[in-house]
C-alpha cells in the first residue's frame, strides 16, 4: 500500500507541474523560426544536390574511363 501512495504522489506531482507550466510556453511565437528553417531547407537541398551531382559525375567518369 505504501508503494501505491508513492506512485500516486508522483503522478499528482507530474500532473500538477504540467498544468502549472503549460501556459508559460503557450505565448512563445515561433513563426519567424519556422520561416528561417524553411529558407535554410532550400539552401541545404541545393548543396545536397550539388554534392550528389559531383559524386555521380565522378562515378560516371570512372565508368566511362574503364569502358575505353
């Protein structure tokens, strides 16, 4: 029975902490951060495509060189 009360008190503490702290995070505006991530995603995609193109170009060049 003692173990039950320990677990119940932990659950009550977690629920109370969640209820108290939830409104504190509700006022954070993250739209600017999301917009920046969207812009960065485009740049990272372009860099990835360029790196992949170079790697494929090297493989094709080596393949063509072996064929000759």
